[in-house]
C-alpha cells in the first residue's frame, strides 16, 4: 500500500510519525526502534485477530491494514492507525502510561476510532478468509518489496 500512497501523503505520514514519536518519548513511552509504529501495530493486532483457529501473522495484519486503508477517504489514516496500534501495544505492557498520551497522538487515535474500526474490519476479513489473509507472492516480489522498504527507511532520518 505504501507505494500506492502519493509522495506528499507519505511525507505527511512520516512527519506525523516523527512528531508523535518525539512526543511519546517525552511522555515516557518506549517509542523507539525500527518496530515503531508499524511492527508494534502488527504485534498488537495479530493476537486480537484470529484466522481460523490461529493468530494472524504479521504479514496478514499488514495485508488487512492495506485493505482497510483502501476503504478510507483520508490517506493519512494509514499512519494514524499504525500509531494507534503502537500506542496500544506500549500500553499493554505499561498501562501506567495511559494518562500520559500526548494530545496530538490522542487526536490521531481518535481519528481512526481508537483502532476499533480497523479491528472490526480485520475480524470481518478474517471470518471471510479462514484459510489465510495473505496471497502467496513469488520470492522475487518479496525480495523487491524488502529492498523498497530498506530504501524507504534509509531515507527517513
């Protein structure tokens, strides 16, 4: 999905993530590392989404996030939802931080229904596809995607 978002929207999402990361760190949240926010988002939601009788895989959460994003009018909701899941992930292990969510982060979370819109969408998608949510891609497509992600992360600092 990231490659389908125009450059201006990508910059807006990057700027939002950078600003929110700084605000969260200042508020005492462990918003560090390459897992913030997307990896943390996927980890939080993968245990809440069941595909058949198993937990969703990270790739399935990413796929559902992309599908959900396609239903949204505001493309920056992609970043807002990732932030929401990351904050919920941090709160799961550090609930004492709940009262310290910075206002801009809180607003981003509220804009996507505090993650409940995504969760309802994801559970519906999982019920509709009990065999799995990810189409198998050829190895070359995955390699190309990884290279693109590395390039994208390398240029974000």
